[in-house]
């Protein structure tokens, strides 16, 4: 609404009212005349209710277009019921062939659209006014203003769209960055979990290997103990067998009878006799070599 201060709102109301005052006084429909005249006075005094009086004046067969136009202008002046104001202007256009009145009705229709920021509708309204009255300077001025505002609006919309696009791109980039960061964190967590699992698996394997090694050492020790025990048993058995054999051998040897020469003594005696025999034979051979007879004396 702030830009509307640069828009020239038509002030043709008073001109149309006073130009037709005389005609109103000559009309037979006194009620419609009185309503229109009273509406003019209230409008000029800035009082409310003029639009209702002009509505009553629209029943006049000849002054209905002027009453409709004045009703639209009074509503436009208060910036209330702008849709109804446009409808009043359109009734005025449809009921008159006066080009000036038609041009002003289109002009004020466009002004009501400008108040609602309907720039496209306002531009078309001003163009319609200029088609009817090319010399309508206020319509030409407001048309230029509306076109300029439309361009500014389009530029603002484009700027807003560009800002929105940039914001959307930034939001998408932020989301992508967050997603990438989350993915990296997830991957890191997975890697950490995998590393932890691998360490646990290695520890378990090491524990199992240690247990297996301990078990193997235990088994080897038990086997060694069993083997040592078996060796001791075997040695004991051999010793027992040897002791038994010695005992058996001792039992098998003949017992020496008292007064009888033992086997060992007998062997010694025989050895002594054999040596004596050899000595005797040696002497005989020696004597025989000399041609002498030798008397051999034996101890036995």
C-alpha cells in the first residue's frame, strides 16, 4: 500500500456530480434525486453513508450510471469494499455511452486493483481507460507507475527466488555435508567395531592357543611322567628279575661239603700241576739234548 502514494487517484467524482445536478433537479423520480444529492453532500463533507445513498440513486433510469460510478468512488475513497466498488464501476460502464465516464470508471477500477497489489489487473484497467480516452493523463501516469512497480516486483521476486535457490542449495549442501559426516562417522564406528572385534578374535585365538599350548605341555609332562614311571618300573622289574636270577644261580650252585676241596681250590691245584708238568718236560728235553739220564722227582 505504501507505493499507492505515487498513484494519482482520479477526482472526477465532483465533476460528474455537479455536472448532473441540474438534470437531477428536473427528473420526476424525486426519491432517487434526493438520494443522489444527499450522497454528494455527505461525500463532500467526508461523512460516511454516501455509498448507500448513491445505491438508492441507481434506480433512476437516466442517472443510474452516474449513481453507480459515484457509489464506487465513495467506496474507493474509504478503501472499503473494493470488490463492490469495482462492481459499481462496471455497472456504470455497462449502462452509459459517455466515453469520459467509461474512461474514469476503468481508471478507478484499475486504482482499486492497485490498492490490492493486483498489478496485472491494474495495468489492464489503465489500458482500457486509455483505449476509450487516449488523452487520459492520469491513466497514462498510473499505467507507467504500475508497469514500473511490476518490473520491480518481478525483480524482487527474482531476487527472492535467487536467494531462495541459494538458500536451498546451501541447505542441500549442509544436508549433504551432514550426511557425509554421518556416513564417515558410521564408517568410522563400523571400522572401530571391526577393529575391536578383530582384536577380540585375536585375543580369543591367542587365549585358545595358550590354553592349547598349556594342555600340550601338560600332556607332554604327563606322558613324560608316565614314561619315567614306566622306565622306573622296567628298571625295577629288571632288577627284580636279576635278583631272582642271582638267587636262582646261587640255589643252582652245589653246596660245599665240609672237608671237601672246593671247585676253585681244585682248579688252582690243577693249574699248579700243569705248570709242574711243563717244567719237568722242559728238564727232560734239556737232559736228552745232552745225552744224560735225568732222574725226575715229582712232588706227588
